[in-house]
C-alpha cells in the first residue's frame, strides 16, 4: 500500500532558495517553471526588440523597457524576456512596479507549450497586460495577443502604439530576424 504525499505549492518566496545556476526560475499557480539558459539567437532577439522599444518609448517619457524583468502577482512570479512598464524608470521594487503595457516572450522548443499556454493565460487573465507578443524565431513570426482583439500572426511588419503617441513603432520583422542571425 502506497503512502499519500502532499506537496506544498511553490511561491515567490521559494525562489530565493534556488541556485544561481544559469536557469530562469518562475512560479505560476504553485508550479515551479525552470527554463535553461537562453540560446544566442534568443538573446539577440530580446536585445534587438529591447533597443527598438526603448528608442520608441524614451523620447516621450511615457514608459521604460526592462529585459528581462519580474512580474509578481500573488504567490506567482513570471519573468518575461522583455517588458514595457509605464512611467519613468524608478528604483521601486518589482512588487510596487506598475503592470506592464507590453510583455514579450521569445519561444524555444523547451518553452513553446508554456509560453503559448499557462504564461499567456496569466498575462491576459490574471495580470490583464494590454498586449503580449510571442516571438517565434524558428518560424520568423510574432503572435500578437492584444486585449479586445483576436490574436494575429505577423511575419512582415510588427506595429505597436503607446497611448498618447501619434506614430506607431514599426518593426520590419524579416530585417529583425536577419539582424538576430536567424536565417529563413
């Protein structure tokens, strides 16, 4: 006869006990999410998107870009690859930072199911992030999930507009993927 085992759900507080071993640790709905060190192409995409987003939001001062960063909520904590946070950069703790305006996740084979599943649902349903981009470098496309609109897949031009800005940010996706070293 087997013995029942009760496993306590993971919380954000548990993350402090985990090793600094190059993995990314997140907690979502009591589950520990472990992601191995990102690939070179993944990091290039995150950097290039951060630079473009930063150049767009900084002149107006409406927001700032963090890559990566932490988005805590309740006992959960996610770490998107890139996020745009409203207002100027401050020394505030993550717990008091405003909700992101935009979250970017760059998928890999090991994170695809999680990024399109539980993490996307958390960004949309729990955090109410206005827009989430899921970047798929291997397919050279970006899945755009904007509040109140059906998801779309962009392969040519990615557009995003911050409130109060007359002109949108336009990103040439084939050029972005080329610059990141991702060939068709």
